C-alpha cells in the first residue's frame, strides 16, 4: 500500500502528539508524587523521567499546589513541612 507524503506527515503529527501527551502525563504524575513526599529517585524509576528533569519540578512547587494536594489528603502536612522546612505544632490539651 502506498502512503502519500501527506498521509505520512499526518501519521507523524499524530505520533508526536501521543508522545508529548504521555510525557505531560508523566510530569503531572511526578508533581503529585513530589507533593506526597516521594523521593526523586523513586519517582524517576516509576515515571522513567530523568532525575535532572524532576529537580526543577520540586523547586517550582508553590504553596498553592502543596495545599491543593493537602486538601485531597489530610495526612500530607508532614510532607508540606518537609518541602518548606517548616514544622507543624500540634495543640495539646
């Protein structure tokens, strides 16, 4: 079957879009894992992303992103404290 140049280009564009979508999905997953306090080495192993690409992601976290994750997971305060170097003081009665 002969594939015209236009069809070949269309296939390449489709392929590139799928590859980029997968990469963006991995990056989003890595952000969530970082917010949950997972180690970068483990995240790199799971996502197959290089650690060098994950380090800037960790640095880009804003308080809003961390707190958004904490809304979903009430037990993530310790991770938030670790990322920001703060401590949570529990109130004792």
